[in-house]
């Protein structure tokens, strides 16, 4: 059975907050880009993207020129942009974020 959190008086289910962007998401997205999108040097872009505060949640809104200024070739930019929204909104990513415990304060708040 799926865990359900209850409010502090135990009557109403608590709906987890939407997935918040985190620095680790960039790392996992770049692994996905390398393994599944064919971006050979994807992990080399992690440091420049982090310094610019760019993550998979906003990648498609960054002008290509800003990304090329970081040293990312245009072909890789296309692949990274094409895959970022699909990956970021995928059920697997949302499930992984929910499993981190951020939606629940303690194990006693979870009914199995």
C-alpha cells in the first residue's frame, strides 16, 4: 500500500508539495543525458551549469548563446533542451523526490 501522510490531528491526508528543484537533480539529469540522450560529455557541463544556477527545470528557458558561452556545443544544447522537460516531469523523477522523505516529518506520520 502507498504511504499516506496525515495532518497533525490525523483526519485529512496531506498532499505533498510539488517537486522543488535541487542541485542533485542537475547531476542525475546529466547522467540521463549521457546514458539515454547520447550527450557524450554531459557530466563535464555540470560545474559550469551549477555556477550559472541552471538546472533541468529551467534549461529550455536559457538562451542558447548563454549555454554556448559556458562551452557547451550547440548540438549538445539541442539534446539537453529536448530531453530536460520530459525528464524533469517524468513520474520516475517525481517518485524519487517523494521518496526522499521531504513530504513527511517523521515515520510516525506515515500510514502504510
